[in-house]
């Protein structure tokens, strides 16, 4: 086994490639967070109820499920970079249409298109990064994806806050249009940058080997890792592929016992439980959540920005330790920390009372307990499940069925995201925040034991060494 050592690698070139690929993560975060401060504007403009608001906001996630599933398979046919280019163009078109939507139906259509782009970027950016980086620093570089996701979310929070602050509210007019429309239009800027930047990076060498473009693959590997290991690395990639057929969905089935391979079940568990712990309730409904807890709208938007900054700091910590202590220990620490902080939130919400309109009101002390617990929860998520899930999905599957496994796990991840996000407004109204967060806390506890049972450490392994069972 020839290791693509970080000492021999062209680190400058690799870092430049990662910087471009993770713009997809930034847009993933921005598109997910842009809707956070627009909900009042959407309700007012399109006459939405709480239930229809939840479905409208979550329409993005249906597109994400479709996009992640299609991207995983199309990446094996068209290539990683080509599918990312299609996703980048979809980001751009979606931002323009969502901001200019004249009806709820038109807005939902734009969000579905944007969701397909988000879904594609969510699975392809980490997979592409893992395929062009040395094993010794792969975790660190793939973790940059989560930083860019959070940076995109925080960027959307900041833009929303500035627009709403200057306009007065998200429904007030700025340059002839309501502020909430500008919250979506601003996304067109990074989307256009992503489209152009993708022309500057090469196709994944592992995809080129699969397609039989050996000379192109060798040239890319030479630029990445040096001429002394390029040919040997190409030979190892070729040897890791089945000799009798191209990658296909049936490779996900264990031929010895039937049913999905254990490694695929592990990927599905990581994908689904990353959502069942409730993180996107904070991301998508942060402003609404903190208003329920007694904070004003402007205070709630400021808290979102603080949460974003805290998330970035946690992800930076992970970059420094993931290739030293490994993926599995971080996941276990995250599950335990999230369980404790979620049940602290349950305690705070349980102490609250309802005002005459039925909204939860916390005492000042309990409001701060909730705020601190929520930010600690965000820290534990973003030093563990946030970045590590994407790192593992990008690297844990063998070359033979990486695209197919990503398609299935990406679909499961976004369906779980949709279920959690679309159900929260109704759960908060019918069950209250106490029972809602009890559910997320129980899921965090369960995730700890599932990680201990199913997840195998991938630290330091070359992609050609990943077990297929």
C-alpha cells in the first residue's frame, strides 16, 4: 500500500482545491440559514399558517433528498466536478427565483431546486475532498466542509440581521423590495463565484480511474502527490475496484449473508441520527425558538449570530484533533455532551409558564440557562457529529460502491432532516418545547450506543483500505 504522504503532497494545490470544493458547503449553509429570518415575511406575503410555513420552509429538504440521491449516482457517471457544476448553477437560479417569487408555489419550486443543489453539494464536496487528499490530513481538510457550512449559516444570519435592522423588520421595504427578498438574492453572489471557481479544479482521480482515463488520472495524481507515487497510486485505485463490473447499487448488498452491508448500516445510522438530535431546529427555527423562550426578534437574530460563531470555533477545534484522536471518540463525546445539554434545555423549558396567547415565557435566569445550554449543545454538535458525519460518509465506503452508498445515506439524511424540521412547528405548538426536546435528548442517548456498536475507526486509512463489510 503506497501512502499518499502529506510530506510529498502538493499541499498548496490541495488546499486550493479544498477551498473551491467547500464553497459548496458555504452555499449549503447559506441556503439552509437564509430562510431563518424570513419566516415572518413569508407568512405575511403569502398568507401562511404555522403548518403551511413549516411545509414551505421544509420544501428545501425534499429537494435535498432528491439531489443527494441523484448526485451520488450521477457522480459515478458524469464525475464529481461536473455534478458540482450543475449544483452551483442550480444554487444561482434558485436564489434569484426565491427572492422574486410572486406566489407560495413559485417560492416552493425555487426552494426545491435550491434543495437539489444543497443535497448534491452535501454529499459530493466531502467525497471529492476525501478523494484528493492524503490520508494523514484527510480528516482535517474534510472537516473544513463543516466550517464552511456554519460560515454560510452565520453569513446568512448576519445578512438577515443587517437587512432587518436597517429596514425595521423582514417585511419592510429596502430598495423597492421587502427585506426578506434580499435575504435570498444575496446568495446569488457566492453561487456565481462557485460556478466560476469549479472550472479551476481537476476531476477526482478515482473517478478517472473508474472511467478508464488512466493517463488523466496519473496526471492529476502527479499534481496532487508527486510523480514518485502517482502510478503506484493509480494501480492501487484500479485494484480496489471489482474486475467484473462497474460500480452499481447491488454492491451495497452483502453477498455472504444478504441485506445491506454493515458499513452501509453504519453510514445510514450516522446520517439519520445527525438529524434526530434536533440540530436543525436551532438552525432553521432559531429566531422563532428564542422568541418562544422570551427574547425579542432583534435579540433572537443576534443570538443566531453568536451560535454561528460558537459553531465555527468548535469546528476549528475538530480540525486540529480529528486526525490525532480519531473519528469515533469525537462522536461518542458529542453524543454524551448533546444528551446532557438537551436535557438541561428540557429542564429550563419545563420551568416556564404560558402567557395569555399561549407562548412560553421563561424567567430571566432560566432564559439564560436555556441560552447557555443551547450554545453548549451547538459546541458539542460541531466538534463531533457536525463535521465527523460528513468526514466519515466521504471516506468510510470502498471505492467500488462509494457513490451508491452516498446516494442512499444522503437520501436518508435529508429525509430525516425534513421529518425533524417540518414537524417542529406542530410539535412546539401541540406538545410544547419540553416534550419536543425530550425526544431529541433521547435520540442523543441512543446515538451513543449505536456509535459504540456500529462505527469503525477510519483514522489514517487510505481510501483503498476501507473495509467493504
